[in-house]
C-alpha cells in the first residue's frame, strides 16, 4: 500500500514511527508526508517530506489526515492533486464526520475515522476506530494494523466517536491534571518537589498494576479505606464536593465541544 500523511504534528509523528518500527512490514514503499512547517527540514528513512501543496505525481492508496480541525479544509484544498477515486482516507481529526470529509474531498473514497491519544508517542495509545460501509475487509485490516503499531485498538460506532474523544482522546490530560493537583498538595521539608513528583508517579504506576488484576475497582478501594481512617476522611471530602459529578460534567463538556466542531 502506498501511503501519504497530511500534517506532521505529534500524533502524525507517533503514527509514522509506529509504522516504521513495526515488525509486520506494513510498508514496502516510501511514505510521503505533506506539512506546512516551511522553516523545518526533516529526514527519515523510507520517508519523503514535501511542503503542503507541493506538486506530486505519486498515486496513493491511503491518505492519513493528521491536521487540526480548523485546518482540514485548507489542508485538503492545498493538496487536492493527490486525492483520487477509490482511495481510503484515514482521519484522526476530532469532531469531523465521515460525511463531512467526503463532501470536502469530492471524490469516491472510503473514509475511516480514528481517535488515538497522546500515549501513542510510547506505543500505548487507546484508539477508537470506525469506518463507512464502502471499506473493503482487507483495507480495513491493513488500517487497523497501522493503529495497532501505536497501542490498543477498539472498533466503535461513529455516533460514539465524540464520547470516545472526550473520555479516551483527552483522558491523558485529565490524569495529568489530577497528578498536578497531588504534586501541589502537602509540603515536606525533607522531600524536594522533584522527588515528590517522582514518588507520585510511582504511586500511579503501582496502583495501575493492582487495578489490572482486580475484578472490582470499587471493592478494592473499599478494602483500603478503613472505617474512621485517613483515607476515608479524604474520600468523604471528594464525595461531599461532588468530585465524580465534576469529572462527569468536564467529560460531558469535552464531548459537547467535539460535537460543536463537527457542525
């Protein structure tokens, strides 16, 4: 399969590295990357970097759209010469629907939407994926294999994509925000802020290991929350201040924003 990528931000770079480092020989031909970073020069094996809109007579089977939502129309219009009928377009752009992409392209194409998250940088992304009915089974598998190179994959319905984006796409930022709050809590004269940060990251890592082997998170939390103890006092404060409700509202607002982008 001949692949082009439009856009070269963090996620496109993570995808590219995943593809190139895969043991499954996903690509046998050079990957073409069209970007608008005119002051930057890139060089990588099996890659050809071109400025967005630069003339190219290469025929592509798959084109990955990796730009920001506000830039999709200009990115497509600048590179109209590389779009053809019967291609597969893969969009990782939040909020932009399959129907909207097809209307903008004005070609008979199949469209796949995928929503990876920042953890793709370490091949630990959680990616939601959906596609239109015209996508053949072999090309669907090929594209799924691309996203498996950067982590975990889950097929979902398109009408669930905004919810997936709000929970899993933005999820790493919520966890980072919570960790920031932990780092800013409590001061120790014997522990530096750097060491405290490292200890909290170890806390996150070790807790995650426990959660992977438990069947009921709530039950496990109850076991470590002694009646009348310090943990209970903290949990009660979070409950009294509607922590779950605040978090649910925050994710709901993220989903609403994703929906607004699609209109």
